[in-house]
C-alpha cells in the first residue's frame, strides 16, 4: 500500500511510524516533516484524495490540528485515534483514509498497533451510503 506521512515535528515517534510502515511492506510515497500543521494535514490529505497515496498518516502535538486540516480537503476522511480499536472502527464504519495521532501521548507500541489496525481493516460495505454523505458534503440539519 502507498502511504503518505506527515508530521509538523520530527520526533522519535515519527521515525518509529515510518519504520513500522516500511517493515510492514508499505511504500511511504510522501514524507512531510517540520512544516506547519495546517500544511501537513492538507498536503497528506491531497496526496490521498489525488491518488498519489492509498492512505495517509498525520501527526502533530495533539493530533487535533492535522486532523482538522486534513478534513478540509474534499474526499479526505481523517480520524483522530488514540488506540487500535478506534483506528479499526474508523476504517470499518467510516472508511477513514487518513489516520491522525498525537505526538504527545502516543507510545511507540500504541502507534504500531494503530497503524496495523488502520492499514489492515477493510471498510464495511454496509456503511457506504453514510460514508458517501461525508464525501459529498450532503449532511444537513433537519
């Protein structure tokens, strides 16, 4: 799988994430480091929605900023996750295509677990109609 990776701060965890992706046989096609978090989120999401990457992984101190930035890109479905079950659910029920995580509290072991869950869990076809609403921007209050 082709994965775009971006972080606003080069840390040991960032190195672990890239290494884990490569060890699992994935190709890191985009690697963005030390850029402002809005740019990191946008650029990784654009790589995914533009077809350059199949999935994306973004990081900032809390993960919140990069997830918000990524979700501003049409077709991006970034999920801020803190554990493997949340990452698995984000893929299964939301067809998330960008995993966001925080550099502050994520351990190396948890990052590896989240990556594995995010990159190996298929989307549930029964959720396709609801996911399409996100991509089409058709959610409206009633």
